[in-house]
């Protein structure tokens, strides 16, 4: 309890320590670091993404096949609508790099507009 009181007293004693005056510059440099990290990591992760895509494709096909097999074994009509969700999820995982590129393409104008607003 005394430590909390000491920290609170220090914050009131030194208000510059809790101000957010230079926070905009730090956020701008953080964005540059994250963009550089993204550009460096995408080629390095290509093998891992390929493995994930293969596992996701196999899992989606196996799930759909087992559900269709169960419908056939029970002599029921195959309902395709519930099978559409795992197909779409597997498809999105299969085209994951394209989905990331699409999200980047949509968000890039927002980021540049916000950066120009911060700059002045």
C-alpha cells in the first residue's frame, strides 16, 4: 500500500512523467517498425504458411467428407449449407497471403491519411 502511495505521489510531483506530449512521434516510429517487420517476415514465413495451408485443406476436406459419409450412412439427404462454413474457412486459410494483401490494400490509404493528419 505504501508503494502505491509513493508512486502516486511521484506522479503528482512530476507531471511531465505522465503527459502524452511526445506520444505521436513514438507512434509514428512504431508504425514504421511494424511495417518493416511485416515486409521482412512475410517471405520468411512462406514455408510455415504452406504447411498451415496443407493442414487446413486436409482438415476441411476430411471434415466435409466425414459429414457427407454420415449422411449417406444414415440414408439422409445431404444438407450442403452446414458444409459451406468449413469449406469457406479452409478456403480463406488456403488464400491467406492474398487475404493479408487485401487487408493491407484496404487499410493503407487509412494509415497514410491518418499519418498526414498527424504530420500537420
